[in-house]
């Protein structure tokens, strides 16, 4: 498999409760919000998640899935007892779903004109769109080759040669906010110099629905003292059940 550019664009579908009812098991004393004896609650705040709500590490690891979250809408319109009813397979995405739903606010359900608590649930769909046609970095492709001035002291004289794979995070302006190495070369100074080199560069901002957004991209940096391209090699990016995974693995 040859190296491909990865640009992570986000589509988060968070259906408003009125359109995404999920049966919730619970005590008989507390009605579901779909109970016909109730005037149903009305959302007072947007339930549309944003790009920033997608956990950053989940974007990098390519974690996707659907989390169904149950909760209780209180008579004052706030939400509590937020629990994962059906896991996405990722602890990060499940936790993000609970945190997001916990911020919901409603005009509460009523019975005979009096506000009452009721149970409800919603599904959070976490989905990444991966493109091989992502933006270029300063007019270059995703394989970058530093100039002699970018080399760390002594590396050129020692003819150090190697390829470093890194993941970079850019903001809406295209500025690279952070970067980390996911595959090292044989030389520690080249690995360190890669991060310095990348942070001096600027991305052509990624747009989502015509709006600049933060982006995550994997690039390979070829350190070649004689300027010759290095042979292409298979690139395996981190996966949810690979090295570097924090917490439990999806499906566990």
C-alpha cells in the first residue's frame, strides 16, 4: 500500500430528540418523553455537534461509531442520569457523547400543565470522511523533503538519511498547531528536527461546507542529503487497536 494523504473531515449527526426517539428501559414511575399523556419537551439549545466535539485522538485513530445515550429531562429542563445505552465501541466516543448530551437544555415535558421529568434517548453518530484529495502543504504534496538548511547540526556531514511519518494538526487559518511522530527514522536528531520543520510550514486550510475547519493530516518527511527521493514504503497509521491506544479497545 502506498502512502496516501489523509484529511479528516467531520460529519457528526446528532438527531434532535423529536426525530430520534429510542425506547429506554426504566422504572414504570418515570414516563418516556414520547408518552401520549405528556406534552413533549422542546429543545432550547442546539443539539448539533461541531467538529470540535469530535475527540481529537479519535480523529487521528480513525475511531467511528454510533453511541445511543439515555437521559432524564428534569422539570427545570436540565438533563441528568446520562448513560450509554449502546456503545460505539470506543470509550472516547462514548464519553464524548455523554458529555455532549449532558449540556442539553429543554423546555420540559408537561402533564396537565405541570412540568414533569421524563426519560429519553438519542443517537450520536461519529463519522469521519477520509479523502486522498486533501489540501496541499505550501503547494507541496504529502511527501515533503527538507532543504539542507533544515537539517540538524552535523546530520548532513554524517549523511543521515531516513523517512519520518508524522501527524499534524492545523487550525482554521492553516497554521500547524501541533505535530507528533508516528513512525521514526533511525536517527533521533532527524525525528526531532521533523517536528521543528513541520511547525514552520503552513497548510492550505481545509474547508467543510465552505467553512475553514481544523484538520488532521498524516505526512511523510524524507531526509535525503543528496536530494534524491527515497523509495516508497508501506505506511501504516495508528489504528484503534494498535500501539498508542488509551483506555479500552473498541468492542471490549
